[in-house]
C-alpha cells in the first residue's frame, strides 16, 4: 500500500519535481548542462556488451567504491561500468578517477517516468547499490524487470533502523529487491536481518580497501613551502555550525602556537564565502583557495572551498579534525586521514561510521571530543608532542590494515551474479 501510494504521488508530482530541479540549479546543487540526466535521459551512448550499473549517493560512497570498480574492471574485461551519483561534487571526482570503460551519469530522480527512461535506455545487466541508498521506484521497477541487484557495503544507521521499524512490510519488500546484501559490519547485518533482508553476508567495509587519496608531488611541495615552519591543522568535511567552533579553537590554540595556521575544508565548497565572513567577524585573516588566494605569513584561516583535494591537505596536516561530528550529522570518513598519517580527532556524533570509530577508539587510534574546549586541548596536545602523535597515527595504520582483503571478498561475492548476455539500448523520451 505504501509503495503503491509513493508510486502514484511521485507520478503526479512531476511538475513540482521539475520546479525543484530548477531551484537546485539556481543554487548550484545541480549541473545545468546535464540536468536531463536527472530525468533519465542519457548524455552518453550505451556501449555494446555487458553493463554493470553502480550507484553511490555522493562523494564518500563514490570514493569508497572506486577500488571495487577498478578491481572489477581488471577482472571482467568484457564489462562496461555505469556509475551514478546525485551530487555535483561526486561527479567531478568520478570524471577524474574512473578507469577506461567506466563513466558517470547523474542518477534519475525517483519519478516513475524518469526511472523508466533510465532503465529502458541503459538496460543494465547487474546493479550494485552502495551503502544505504534506497529509492523505492528505482528499486521496485528494477526488480520487476528481473534486474539482479546487490546492496554492497550496506549500512543501516540507528535513525534509519528506527524509522523503518514501524513499516515492516514496506522495508522487507524493498530489501528483498536485492538478491544479496553485503553488510559493513556484524551490527549492520543484524539490523538488515531484523528489517527483513533474506540473504545477508558480512565481508567487511570497503572504506578500509580504498587507497590513500591522491595528490601531486608538485602541489605537495608548493603547499609545504607556503606553510614553512608554521604549526598547522586541518578541519575537514565541516558542516554548518562547526566552522564557528573551529574558529574558536583556533583562537584558543593560537595562544600556545602563535604562528598557528588553521585549514578548513568544508563538506560543501559553496560554504566558502560564509566561512570567510565568519572569520572576518572573528577578526581572523582568511584566504580562500577557490579565489586563488595564497597562504601568507599573517594568514590565520585557509579555506579549501574546492573539490577533490583532501589528499593534498591530509599529507601536510599532522592533525585532522573530521567534521560532521560536532553537529548531529553522523560524521565523515576518518580512515582517509588515518591512511595519510594525520592524527584523527572527531566529535560525538559519528553514528554513520559507528564500526570505524569503535575500532579507532578501542585501539586509542583517534580522539573523541565534545566541544571547542576539548578539541582545543586535544589539538594542543597532539601538535605539542610528536611522540604522542606519531604513536597514535601508527596505531591507526594498524587498524586500517585489519581489513586489507575486504575487496577480494566482495568481488568474489559479486562475480557469480555477472551474467553472460548482452543488451541493446532503447530510445527514451524526456
């Protein structure tokens, strides 16, 4: 009943959804040149042969699945790979990093007509959904076409679990569109089973398999020269409400390290101007990377309002605070910093990364703080004690290595579902 109602409502809501897409374009949240993709109309030709469709929500999920795409690419030489996401920033990163025979399209909005456009044209042979993206029309319409679908690196947050529990028939129906669910952790597996998933395995978390984020040697050298001998730290993937806290921490820590440079890389680069305004209000000198500003001797705050450069800044920052955790967002991927020997600090709200944070905390490979004062104290401690900081980063590297073989396990589970038939694309209407 709920799924049928959703189908009808999303069918009738097409004019409203079109209006919302235009608003999102005006706000920079959609790519105006590729907006037709959100209506299921392709901007690329479908290659002949097998097509594996991989859907990831945004940047974090897309980065975590890149090693899997590369592994499948090398294993299944006859396959092409369609990778869909829903954000502009993830599209930019994927266009730079996808291998040959793999390409990006924006996922269609979950409107029945647009979903039909998408599925009619691409006719994928296998679909891999990443983490926790559940779009009812895409799922059920794919399932009705006998499209094999696998949920990989599956994660069910406490909030999602509680939200679905009052609707057991609906979530069971959706989860059973998947022929296999691969949970990130035993806890996620338990929640999937409790919600009605019929076939669940736990091969591990693909985020452990992701290689270190890239950075060019020339950029590292130039940035290091710009920083010189100054004490620096990085606040990354910050969300609104956290930047004010970061500026306050800077002012506290600067009393201990007068030449301190704070680098802020917001989760959404569009926040750069607002962060600059906050810094100016706090009477702190700021520079913005998107404007081409250089780091000067009197720069207090350097705002990295660009996409795809965290690998560069993790390499030069000995300490990193991982955002989305001092506000109830759920945290961001702290393994990226750990893999590049940047000591990790995060706040109390990490429910989207519960297994990873548990592993880091129980091995004393990261520090959890609750507010600006605790963050400032942890920062001062780590910046002021090289031995302490290096011991923490060494323990974090050991945690990362605990799931080095997860990628092989995931690929072995996927291979039996790759069919041996080819498909022919069909025309679509907008």
